[in-house]
């Protein structure tokens, strides 16, 4: 077979440093999500859905076959941090957390995950980021040590 083909969906989740609500302004948040979609495209990924709330982001992407997950996340964070810090004086100390979650999504669940990302505002009226993230780790059978998950 001469071609290498793939279609791998990833649900990426990461927060701001110490879950500080840098993205509390919905206009800023919307601009960041749109900018992030462009960054993702520049990394040869297809952005499917990007959303979140004041302290974290969810991105559903089609992962490229030529980059590692770590490369994609590192560049997404690096470029959007630069953008945020230069967009607004109030964002001068903006940082993302060091870690991230990356979870596989089957083709049959893409619509469900997209809707989940679009409904973040409603979801987080009753669930904190930490509760949500723990739920994803457990659902995907990821072993973790609570001491090293948060920054």
C-alpha cells in the first residue's frame, strides 16, 4: 500500500495556569477559540470544535499522522499564549497549565463530543473543571496521581 492514511479524532483538554479565569470575557474567549482553530489548521490538523469556559479549553481535532500529540499541544499553547499576552494588557501574565489531557474519540461519538464542547457554559454551572477532568481520566481508564495533575 503506497499511501499512509488515518483519521484519528482527539479530544484535548487543558486549563489556564492554576485555573485562573483569564478567559472570563466571552468576547476574548471566542476570539481565542477562533485563533486556536487557525493554529490547529496550521499544524495540519482539522479543528472540529473548540470551546470552553473562563479557566479551560476543550478542542476536538482530527490529529495529523505526521505530528505527535505532544508537538501539537506544545505549539497550540505556545502560539495562543503569545497571542493572548499581546492582545490585551490584562493578559500579560497569561499562561496555560503545563499538562493536558488527550482522549481518543470514535467517529460515532464525534457529534456527541462536539455538543459537549458547545455546552460547556451550562455544564460548568454545576461541575468544576477539576471534577470534569477527573471524570475524563476515569472514563478513559487513565491512572493519575492527584498530587501531579494540577498546576
